[in-house]
């Protein structure tokens, strides 16, 4: 009997379109002999949809028309299983669509990858692929992530967070503080976004003003850190959970500028639909064996430090002038799920997806062995009445 696998993608995020590419790309490699794939598209307003056309990337050229051919749904716990319920059901339409054995969220950015979707699925009690609420939230917040890594002895660049209200009130004071702490050039980025959205380099006050204004479009908090002028970027993926994990080969992205932009990552300079797989890169990274081994060790250490599960991609920076390596950030649901970093190790995309799903089921077995509720008669003596509430009602005090 096939496993009903709900592939969830889209979401209320500036990385909405990237999520669609990543999810439909993964769907092409899922083992259809083992999994019955159910597409659940999360529109930009947060409404979920099912439909026969949602698995076709060409249909997303006209999303309005696509949604007209699809139907709005919600997930609901019913007895021992989670069901997909059609919201526009009427006299001639059944409300029940299907049930879910495992959810596979392939979402990026805020209101999605930041633990929002994981929390929703966790509350429903359905097994889901990928990081849990805490590791997802930490992985999205660049400052909190750095604090955890620094506490674990993982090298990261010093940084500072600035808020939109303090910038609006006194931008000159923010400029002075940045100059005092970092000098120029600096990197300015929204605290809680990925895909290089809103990230800029500033080497003067004028450019700093532009960089801060751009970053504050996407977040009320921005992170500032010094820019490494002679930089080599290296990425490494990790597969596993907080108990056991392994590193992939490393890659060196080939950028069109000094930093890997959103266009570099997902379009590779063209209108491709191959996601991160279309990015120009050197695999394995043309760095020393010593640096490769060190980065792979740090990647696994960082993955476990946040308690990640499934696949993540950890991005590193090599300061060539100082000969130092820094962890830049972790992507808990990386574009294209970093499958291209596993194929050189002999792990095909189909196998990678299968292992991710098995990790989700393993976590669910462990979770189900923990007691979360118990029978109690605490409420039997509680009375809520009168104007004073529980304390003045003469019943049990809460």
C-alpha cells in the first residue's frame, strides 16, 4: 500500500516562487511506486489548494487561472489520521479529499521555513519531513543562529542587529554605530530571510543608506557585519538528525558579482526552472583537502547544534587574506534540497528524498513514545462564576 505524501509548497513569503520550483523539481524524483503524491499549494494569502494541475510547472505562469481550476482545502485531525477537507464542498461535492500519512513541506522564507509550517503540522500530529519548530526558527533568524554557533565554538563573524524604528528616528546615529563597530565595507541583510533577498554590500555612507532601506523592506530587524573583501564562498549539505548526520561534498558557487545573488542561485542568469541545480558551481569545491574536511566537520557540528533533521545546506566564507573560515548561515530547507551535492557521493535524488522521509517517520516514532497528556481530575473541582472569577467563586483556586 502506498504512503500518502502531502507535498506542501508556496506560502506567504518573498521566496514563494522559489518554493514552487524546489517542490515540483523534487516531485519528479519521488518514488511513485512507494508514494502517492498529493500536491498542496499554499497561495500568497495563506489559503491552501489541491488540484489536478498543481504538479505542472507550466500552470504557474497564470496562477489566477490555476486556482480557478483547483479547490481550497484545510487540514483537520479526524480520529487517528489527518484529512484534507475541501472547503467549497456542497450538495454535489464531497468534503473529504484524502488523508495524509506524511507531510513534506518544501517551503522557503518567512511564514513558512521559519517554523510556521512545522508548528502547524506538529499541532495536527502528522509526521513531517525536515526540521522541527525550534531548529527551523533558529535557522531562519540569522542573529539567534550566530549566537548558538558562537556558543558551540563554531566560527562566525561578529554582527549587530538594528531596528527599523531606531533607524527611522535617527539614521545618523545608526550610521555612526555601524562605522564604529565595523567600518566599511559591511554586509547588510534582513535577519530572517534567505535566498539572498534584501542583502547588500555597502562601502560608503550613501550606499549604507540604500542597503539599510532595502533590507528594512523585508524585515523590521537587519543584521550588519563586516564584509570580507577577498572572499571564497563554499557550501556543504548535511543529511541526518541530531543523533547521526553526514556531510556531502562541498561546492564553490560561481557568482556574477562578489556575492551569490538570488538570480545567481535560482536562475543562473537565465529564465530556468531548475532551481539551485541551474546555478554555476564547481563541484567538488576547488579548495584544499584540509579546508574541505574542516568545513564538512563544521557543517555537521552546526547541523546537530540546532537539532536539525532531514537535509540542510550550510554556507561558509573563506577569508583568503586572513586564511580563516567562517560559517555564514544555515538553510534548513535549501533550494533544490541540495540534491546536486549528494549525487557526487552516489546518493541519487530519489534515494535522498526517501531517506528524508524515513527520518521523518523515525522522529514520529520517537515522539509518539513521549507522554504529552494524562488523565486528570483537576477540573472536577473548578467553578467559574460570579464577578470575581475562580478565586472568588468558592471553587478550586487556579
